[in-house]
């Protein structure tokens, strides 16, 4: 028995549309499944938790949604060692991008998920919660929080709009972080602890991060002027920002 977990509000309703398509695929291929959904993240979490408790032999979880849904899924499948796959239907879909999977070829993803053995990936653990892509603090987290409250513009452009709103009033912060066996004390505009490559719908903040190398890529953006930030920012979509002298990337196993 598979769990088909659908976030109906992902991608302004794309979750429902794609979820219906996935259900049709599973029916056509005679794959046993149960739909798990909810009208809130709390309800969805509770429903999936109940399903897992009642089905200890669950074959796997197929999630239809975005990175927010993936975060919910991880907290439940990791302790139970249940394999999962995510079908992109969100705004950013950055975990799927990191996996190198197509954002459009749903049939190929479903065939792979239901016919091939699962493979292990790295995960991060912070304050008792698992993360699969990127943990960040500073300007980018403020932008993400702002974007999540915006009704317009729709889609990935909301991140750019949030940057325009937040940048004029942002100030660098002081951080002390321990990387393996050394401590860094620095002013920074943002720090990203990356297991995956991108966030914000394709911003390649740590373009060389690898899900299976056992390491985090930690990117530190030291203070730069706001004009310089505006000049450098577009380069993040191609990962070219890492050559800027204010950008420092360290590859390590543990961050505190």
C-alpha cells in the first residue's frame, strides 16, 4: 500500500490537478494506494501520521506538492524508514530540482518511484527537525518569510518582489558558527547550510552541493553594499555568485 499525499493548495491549486493525474496513473497501473490530504498542514500531518501507524508495511509515500510538503513528509518517513518521492506541484520545487528530476515529466517520475529500489540521500537535522535542501538565516530567510505572506505576484516572481521590499531596510548581522572543529565569528548578510543546490525557485545558492556526499556546503555572504547586492544577485540563478570576493563557501560535516 502506497500513500498518495496531496497538498491541494500547492502552486495555486496545481496540487489538486496533478494529484488527480497521479491517482489516475496509479489506478491504470493497478498500484494499491490511499489518498492522504488535509485542509491545513497540521491536518495533513496528522492524517499521514495515522496512515503510517495503521500501515507499518507502507510501500512508500508519493507526495504531490512543493518543498513545504516535503518538509512535513520528512518528519514522518525518516523515523519509520519509509521511502518517498515528490511530484513537483509547488511554487519553488527546489528539492526536485536538486534531484535533477524534470518538473514536467510526471509519468517518468512515477515509473521510477514505483518500479525501482529507493536510494539513500543525506539529510540535515536541526532542533529535532529534518531538512533535505537548505537551512538559511539572514536576508534570504527574511525574504522567504515575506514572500510567503504575499498574494501578488504569483509564482517564483514573488521572491524577487520580496527582495525589493526587504533590501532597503536590511542590515547585516553578527554570527558565530562552529564548523566541524573550528568557530567562525563574522558579520554576514546571510548564511546558508546546503544539502541541496537551490532555493527560491532555482536560485543556485550552493551550486556544487551534493545530496549523497555526506557533507554540507556552507555559504557565507559577507557584508556588501546594497547596490553591489543588486548587481550580484542575478548571478545566483546560474551559480556564478560564488566567485564574488564577499562569498565564502566551506564544505563540512557538522554545523552548530
